[in-house]
């Protein structure tokens, strides 16, 4: 065992990942499994669940897979019971499932609010509550909730989702204090936009093109997106699932044994920049450079 293995202290522990069959959930399951943890992934997408479980097993990871809709609290309860029966313990819980869609608040309605609440908030409360006795029996553990940068800033078009993510972060912080005497830690990961299959189409890449026939300027779309990301994200690139998964491993491990009730931001500095963009030639500015405005006015 290496020094780092010893410091992580996760070998043989059991992690439950709700929403673990794809995107950030699968990245976290892979990271935890490669570090020596046994992983139990639950997901609503049965074909993807089967293929992801097979991929994890092929990677030498001890994996248990269960199909469930986490919004169904009875199904969630049964999944926890099955994992406990299978492995005899639960040490880490990663609550990943969530989702939203672009819609001005004025056009939203109570039915949509309820759907967003069930998808992003209510089930996480149930998952945390179900985890408590298992983590307490293990002598402590770690709950990691997947939040969002939108829970820490305004998000026009995603207002209800942003409010729910802010609420999730704060309820996690409060529960962390309640559970601290039991050595159960509760923390939040709040990434910015990380391209995954589940987020495809959530935010349009382009606004309406004034020339529907196409771009006759010979611009490379990939180069345009790359420049946009270098402007908007201080570290100059979009996040990758492994960037978030690495933070999950830290919060699951003994390296963070004295960290609870806090939020990590794997976002390349996007939240810290608070509207400051790194414009080519103009550098970091919190307003649009005149040259860009002139281009838009003169196009």
C-alpha cells in the first residue's frame, strides 16, 4: 500500500451512487472504484445501467447495480436495503440525479415547479435520511450531494432550479452540523456546466443566426466554442467529468475527514470570477469591450 492509498483510506469501503450509470455519476463511480471502493450504482436507465456496470466490472471494480426511479421513495428505500444486504455496510453516498430545462419564470407553472422539486430536492432529502443509520453503524461516513454553480449565482431561465440547488446546499450544511457528532460528513459539489449526455441541449450553443443559410465566414465551430470557453472560464476550458469525480474521491476519503458542511467548486474559477471574462487582447473585464460592441453593432 502506498502512502497515498493509506491517506485515502477508502479500500474496501462501500459507496452508493444514485444516478451512477452515466455522466458525472459514472465518472464518480469509476474514480471511487479505481481507488479500491466497492460501488453500488442505482439508475432509472436500465440499458445504460447494465452497460455501465459491465464496464466498471471490466475495470476490476466490485459493482452492484440496481434499477430504480429515485423519485419513488419506496424504490429508493429498497435499493438501500439491497446494498446493505449485499455488502454489509455503507460508508459513502453520492447523490447525483438532477435536471432542469430553460424556461422564463413567467412562463412556468406549479406543475413544473413540483417536477423540478421532485427531481432535484425531495429525493435527496430521502436519500440522506436513509443513509444516516448505515453510516452511523459504520462509525461515520460521507454524504456528497451534487449541487451546481447555479445555486450560488443568479440563473435567468433556470430560476426554480437555481433556488432548489441553493436550498440543497444549505440543508446539507445544516444536516452536516446535526450529524457531526456521529462523524458523518455532508458536503456539496457545485460544478459549472460539464458536457455530459444528460445535459445535451440544456443550453443552446448559439442564438438565432441572422443568416439561416449558414456561416459564410469560414469559421471553425470548434474554434468558436473553444474561444468562448477561454473567455468565460478563467482556466480556459470546459470541465470534464473526471474533474468533478476527483473532488468526489477527496470528499469520500480520509483526506477530507475534518471537512463538513462546505461546498467545493470544480468550475475552473467560474464562480470566483463572478462575471469577469478574459477577453482576448483586453484581458479580464466585467463589461463587454468596446471592440466587441462595435462588431455587434456593425455586423
